[in-house]
């Protein structure tokens, strides 16, 4: 019986090359790492020699592996084009990480835009904090992430700029002779240092009265009147929370789109453009 290069093992081979390793390739393909390893062993059994070798934490393709990789890309492109032409293509899941800020405002509009611009992809969102999203990108658990840089320094690579604002409960009052009570995210948080730096620059005394692990907890603490918080101005504030007046004017934050290793550059640029358009519509 002649040898056969099956599609699934070839797809794993290409994913290992594009993602830079077995772990990230497995995450990108939604497979176990052992399944990806088994796929590459199957390819090696067909060609009769190793196609990759370990190099520290990563892998290097052997001369045979580079040769197989070139053929694999050609075979997969023809295979996928044939399925598309026959109308048998299934939508691929595009896992998008996003911070909680403005999720209720941005995500419905972003989902609509992505479905129009990437009809072959089905967006799935993962809401988390910046540090968790950065780790998820590094591990290949999300395809890309929409992240917030509270310092607003990286404007050249930003998909959008949003104004920061102080918020408080509608009934909140504080004694100006006492430290300003702050409600803030627990470490690590991209909004902590901008808030501290702004108040210190203006010689405003402050104290942290509540640290929260998520946006819901932060809003609850603010709504209860514990203190004020610094947040991006995206969409409407929830009931019971309003902009706080009489405080130092805050800076802007940057919205950045980051992709995992090996992500299709066209997909990344399409999502980046979609985020820019959605943020522009929210202004």
C-alpha cells in the first residue's frame, strides 16, 4: 500500500512551524500537545526520517522537515481552496481576547463587523485582564487580544485612543481635607500607575480603600460610595455611577491589538481595522 500524507498531520506540521512550537500549535489547533506530537511522528513515519529536532524550548526543522513543510503548505492550500470552491468549508473559530472595559459597548458592534469582514471565521470572545490576555497570547490560547495600555504611550501602534475619566457614585462626597479614597484594580493593572502618577503630580493625597479583581467588583465598590476610580471613557456608565468632577484631568489610554505567533497577518490587520472603526463610531 502506498504511503499517504494525511491532511491533519500536515496541518499540525505547519502549525508547529508558524507558532514556533508544539504547545502553541496545539492551542491554535484546539488539540492536545500529544496529538500534535503524534501527527508529526506520523509524518516522519511516511518520509522515513525526523522532520523536527528540539532546540531549547523550541524546535528546529531538519532539512527533510523544511522540504516536507513546503509541500505541506502547497497541499493544504489546494485542499482548502477545493473545499471552499465546493461550498464545504466550515467556519473557523477566531478566539479574541478583550479587556472588560467597554465590552458591553464594543463587542456587539465588533462581532457584527467581524462577521461581515471575516465571513469564514466565527468570533469567540474571552474577557479577562491585560496580564492574563498577554499570557494567553504567549501560550497561543487566544488568536489575538484587544488590550488596554493605561499609560497611552504607544500611540504609534495603537488601534485607538480613549480618554480616561474619574467616576464615582452619584451621591459620593468627600472631605477635601482628607486623602482622596481610591477604588482600583488589584495588581497587576495598567490603570494603577497612571492614577497614582496623576494625583502625585498634582500633589493630591490619596489612599486605596478597595482593590478589586474584576470590573463588576470595581463598579460595585464605586456604586456603594467607597471611593472614586479611574476608567476608560467607552460607552455609557452603569446605573449609579457618574463622572466625578473637580479632579485633575486624566490622560488618554491606548487600545492595542496583539496577535499570537503564527496568526494570519491578514486576519490580524482586519481585526485591527475593525477595532479602529468601532472605536471611531463610539466617539
